[in-house]
C-alpha cells in the first residue's frame, strides 16, 4: 500500500473509531443520567426520541 493511501486509511479508521466511541458515550450518559436526558430533550429532541426507540427495542429483544 502506498504511503498516502495508508495515511488516508488510518485517518478514516481513526474517525470511525472516534464516532463509535462518541455514540457509545452519548448512549451511556443518556442511559444513566436523568438530568442529561432532560438537557438532551431541551436541546435536541430528535436525538432523545431515537434513544428511546433504540432502548425500547433492546428491552423487547431481552424479553
């Protein structure tokens, strides 16, 4: 693999890992903190709706 392609690949891989880590952190904070959920509801209601949808699907899967 050429050095330029390798650098691009590493950059894309880093951004992907950072995105997954950020999504996990956001999910964890909303799952454990009612105050954070309230803040998210005020600022970004669509994100909270998606969180509730995903959380409820997870609960249905576990039953």
